[in-house]
C-alpha cells in the first residue's frame, strides 16, 4: 500500500474536511491509498459511532463512502505530471446490505466505473470480518471555482 | 412544532445512535418533530463539520438525511395506540444540489412518498438561507430482530 494517503496530497487550504482533512483536529481522518487501480483503505470507527448497540452508524458509513470515493476519483484522474484534481460530491448512494459490526477494522475498496463528461462515478465497498456490509456509489465532480475562496 | 422529538420516544436501549440518540453523549443529537404530515427539524452544524472552507461536510448532510428520514418513517407509521416502530436504514441517497453554507441553521423537511411492503420510502430536503441545498431519500426498513441484542 503506498505510503502517502491521497488526502495528504490535497492543497493545505482544502484539507479541513471533517471526513478526511489532515488539518481538521476533530475530524475522522479517513485515508485512501491508491494502488494504481483501486483506492484502498482501513478505518476503525470509534465506540461513539454506534447505531443500534453493536453496529456502526449509517452516517459514519456514508462518510466513508463519500471521502474514500472522492479521493479515489481524484487519484484515478491524476495527470501525468502528478497534478491531483480536487473533486466534490455531486451525489452519494449507500446500500446497507447487512449490519456492520462496531469494533472490527473496516476495509474499504473503491474503483472508478464510469466517466460522465468531467464527472467520475466511483463504486465503494466496505467490508468487516471478511464480508461486504455496504456498497456505495459516489458521483464526483471537479470542484466548482465558486467553492474556492482564495 | 410538537415538543417531544421523535427520537426521544425511541426505547432507552436503542437511543445511542451517533446521529440522533439522546443517550450518546458525543453524538449529533439530530431531532425530528412530527407535525402530522411531515417530519420537520432544525440543525446547526458545528464549525468542525466543514468540507471545503465555508461549506458543510457531505457526510454530515448524509447523516441528517439518514436520521431525519428514519425518524419520519417511524412517526408516520405510529400505531393508533401510540406504539412507535423502530426502523433502520436499508439505503440512502443524497443529491448535493448546491453547496450548503457552514454557519446558518439548516432546515429539514421529510415526507413519506411510498410504501414497499414493510419498507417506507422518505424524501428529505435540507435548506439553508431559504434555498434547498440537498435532496435525499431514505428507504427505511423495520429493525430486524437479529439487530436486537436484548
């Protein structure tokens, strides 16, 4: 697994995301590693990320799909000179296939399945204890200039 | 707006949800009020719930769609003797129509649009500064007995 997470290559001033920004002290610090074909990662929710007792909160799982999917879109769209484009989430879909146990480390895998103009569609799977629990899809779009406050 | 949030009528042992459980000290405490036709609510994200600077994190917005949608499904399915069924999220869809500014209070509105057997489909809208920013859909399913650890 490559050492530097995709999210650590985002510009400093765009690295405050609650889900994955390295500069957000109170954030989740979701990390995606790009292996050349897929975005992969691991994440262990904290005890407070509970839904019903024993299971992981759906909004936490949606956050994993979101940040891991967007980072995978960026890594897969990196230019030859190493420029990493910054994407935002246009839409997010999450199917909770079966309950996700709270406690075990979660495994994340994501891959680009489609390009729609400048938009990138990414499928994300979250597994626990060797079984896929969540299947998600992110439609990532290049960051609009109107969202850049520089 | 009725005084008691739907989430405060969940059973004590099922009230630890990170998104909306009143017994989760570190949770978000998302609250839904049922007006007889719609689930309505207000929520102000904290400064750390940032995405790109100035805007609300998508995973936070997905969490609002999730907990507000599920609570609306429950309230709309309340039996005549006042028994509130407990639902879980089967799937979640979120369209980020336009960026959601971080700072202003968000307004949540949800309504049941369809029943598929025992499943309930709920549409959720999130507005800020009088404009709809997010449109979401939750498919809520009755809590499986396998998720009850009593």
